[in-house]
């Protein structure tokens, strides 16, 4: 199934495992959620359902779960903005297909090795690769890449037992929302175990078995990057990425929306769905935090300080913000065939780095952070331009086919 058509997993807590390879599905109990909404808003069930129905059949096509999670029941939260501009997953997936209609580019972007290598080849800063595990890896000793190729469990086991390669970060070559990822601090040779940066101990054999079972097609190991001093002061020694969405409007890449994912609690990955992590609304002109939140729906909580470090969040500056923005705008020029991209970028002491680029950005983060939907004048104009571009391309391809025959 194309990534644009995959429904994001529910925002519930992942079950503990060696590596969290999936998020459990949890059906929203409409009756229970409705009663919570009614209690929070002091409204009537009929009024709430009437509003939800209008939004479900409106341009945003929101589900009831999204109506709850995006806090669409709260008029004060949206401060008079048009809630019909807010989109749900169904409309989001349609937009991904409409905006990025050059599907021939999707394969490269969805593979983390291919996309990082492509960006690096054009001089953009990415995280260097230490090793790639895949049961499809080649066996030839000729023309070896600068990283290790691990084609079987024995090779993976030997690589992980090398104490000199730590700390490092592992993740699937194709994956979403940090599922399957792990930050490894060191290898304990005496115990034959791996220690994670969040303090867990994992048997080497269990870890190898999990990777070979779930990610035989590809798993990548990278040197664990140390975040910029400004990030460390806020959330400790953990990467906090800015999600910057760019669109190409009038043939020019533009910053459309941006928010900042801030890790908290015991989390290493900064994905907002992980309990304890926070999301910050940004002033895109200067990268300063306007508000920070955790949770969704009736459980949404706003924070003025980081719960772990006590660092002040409101007014905090995303380090190297002008450089981060310039980097993604330049990269968006390179990726001209994919005019809408969600970039995950962060700052190191050495400068900006592109962690990932997503051809099917999920606008949930931007909408809940900004308290407004994405269907504004500029974005609707962008979609209209892409419709014209798609028609023009289809016409050109049809004419070429006629000539070929």
C-alpha cells in the first residue's frame, strides 16, 4: 500500500518490546470520547455531533477520532479560525497524491539510505552511515562502500560486538514514526548485551533475532549524533527535530509550516505520539517557541517549562534556525519533482543536518501545533497549480506515446 494511503496508527502507547516494531491499534470509543468532550466544553451531545458531522462531510473529511485528537470541539482553541480548513487523514492522503503526483520519485524518498545518499551526493548535510544490514546485501569484496554491509545474522552479531562503534542509532531503511528505531550507548562484552541510551539492557541475541525477523530487507546504523548545545540545554542529550514543510508555489520553494518536536520522559526519539514528548508551535520568522504542548484531545496539556530539565520553553530559540530554513529550501530546489516535502532537520554544534525527508507529510503535527488547518489561500493555490501541472504532464506523455507509435 502506498504510504500516502496508509492510515497513521492510533496515538495510544506502544507495548514494551525489544524494539517497538508497531503501534497497537486502539479503536476510539465514541460514546466515552463524546462524554469527555461534553464535560470539557459544557456543551450538549447533539451540538457536538452536529459540528462533527459538518466537518466530516466538509473539505477536511475528519473522522471522529481526529475531531477529538485535533481538539476541534474547542472553539477557544481555534480562536475563531475556520475549522473547515483542518484536514483529517483521508484528505491528507488525497493531498499527498495530488501534490506529489510524480510517483516515480516516491521509492527513492521512502528509502532512508537512498534519500540520504542522494542528498549527500549533492552536498547536503546528512548523518553518516556506519553499517547496513540486509539479507539482500551483496557478497562481492569489490567496490565496497565506506560503511559495513551485513548480509546475515553472524555479520550483524560481529558488528554489534565491536565496542568501538558506539554510541550509535539504528532504524529501518523503510519506516515511519521512529518505529523500529533504537539508540545504543554501548556493548557489554561480558554480559553479551547492548545498553540503550535510555538505560535498558538488551540481550545481543534477542536484538539480532528481532532485526533479522522484522527488518531482513534493510536496517541502517548511524553514528549517534550529539545535538547542538542549545538543544541539550532544553531537553538533554537528545535530538529534537524541526518538522518543516515546504511547498513549491509559483516555481519557488517556500516554507509552508513548521513545528518543533521536543523529546521528554524516557524517550530518545522525538516523535509526538510517544507519551512524554512535546510539540512546539514556532514563529517561523525567527524560530522561537510560541507554545508547547503534550497529549491530544481532552488530554492536551500546555507547558511553559520542560518537565525534565526545567528549561523555559516559551520564547526558546531553535538553534541555527536561519541555517535550518536555508538548508531545506535549497534541498527543496533539488527535489523539484516532489514539490511538497516534510523535512525533519536538526542542529548539531557543527551545523544543520537533514535527518529525513517525507514525500507524504502528515499534517496532524502542524495543525495541532498552530491551532489552524492547512487549507489556507496559499495552500489551495498550490494544489490548483499542481492540478494544472499534472494535466500538462499527462498531455505531454500522451503526445510522446503517439510519436513513439
